[in-house]
């Protein structure tokens, strides 16, 4: 009996993932607010009623996509921020990390970029919640670095928010250059690094 339940659970998880993958593919060309659950179930080859065994609504599906797109990045960002090195080295690592993530998961990045200010409130709230968590994690790491010695926690959080916002802008920049010639991608990398360094330079002189 337990073996049968195990097989059913695996199949349920596979169907849930298939629904998420299908939705992500459909969202390459449209926003979540215009996505119908019948489109998603048709793409997977299951009955529309099967959708509700996994998600309460398309908004609920969107929240799950947010978790899939951003949730796994928290330990990666933590490793980046806690790495030893000066600010310029961290900038280069951050830009390289973002570029590799966009190359590997362009559909996730496109979904977040579109839905961050989209028309589905629970999804907007889920994205903002993830970004706030990123900012708080960066703030905690900044508190350990000599560059922010003497800063208030509010100022560290403000700086963390600038870094997180710039990372999102950098991801969008790389997304636009994804299919461009190599020189255009290199230009995007240089611009992203310069923008990050500008924030870093301002950080060093904040208390002047």
C-alpha cells in the first residue's frame, strides 16, 4: 500500500511540475493575467479539473512560479555576499552570477521581470516578499563588512535594496542581450559592472 501511495505521490509531483513548466512556456508570450487554466492543462494533456488538485487558481500557480524562480537563489546570494574579497571582486562575481543565471533560466527571469509590476496582486506580493528577503539577507552580510562600519541598519538596508534592484535590472539587461552578438553581450557585462561599481563607490563615501 505504501509503495502505491509513493508512486501516486511521485506522479502528482510530476504533474504539478508539468503544469508549472507549461505555464512558464506559455508566459513567454503573455502575462499571467491573460493566462487561462485550460491553456495550461491542454499543453500538459490533462483535464481542466486536474488543475485544481495542484493549484487553487492561476494566481496560486503564479506564486509557485515565483518561488521556483527566486527561492533557490537565496543560498547562492548568501555564498556570494559572504565570500572573501574587495568590493570590485564582489561586483565581478555578482555580474558573472547573474549572467550565468539568465543563460540557464531565461524564462524564469522574463516571468519575474514582467510580473513584478503585473496585474496579479498575489504574484506581485510574492515577488516583493522574495526581494525584501534578499535585501534583508544582503543587509545582514553588509553588517559584517568593513565598508559599512558605523552605518545604521536602516542605511545598510537601503544599500542592500540598491544592490538587489540593480541585480534585477542587470538580469533584464542580460535578457535583452541573450540572442545578440557577443560584442553586445560584452557591452552589457561592462555596463552592469560599471553600474554596480558606482553604487560601491558611493558606499565607501556615504559617511563623508
